[in-house]
């Protein structure tokens, strides 16, 4: 699944995280300023992670207890 449609670009207070979905910890592969950068990187590394890549937007100052919406492909 690609990132959600809607407003794109960068919020001044958020980053995009690319993670793999092959471990319980969803190891971070990269942190990006925009969704487009995260998408481009995930396209490059997807072949290395057959169980999938997760692209998630996190507000800066994010806490686990704040909750987040996760998108995978």
C-alpha cells in the first residue's frame, strides 16, 4: 500500500519514518523530511524486505502513548 492520499509535502513538525516489517521491533531504515523522499527510498530497499516496508508519519515530539497511523505496503 502506498502512503495515504491527501495533502502532501512536509509539515514543519513531522518526519516520515521507513521501517521494515520483518521483526517485532520494525527496525528503522530511514528518517525523511517528506513523504515523497520516504516513498523513493522505500522503493529502493523493498526488494531486500520481502515481508514489507512500513512508511509512517510521526510528529516531532511523538510519544508512543500518543498513537500513530501506520501504513504498510
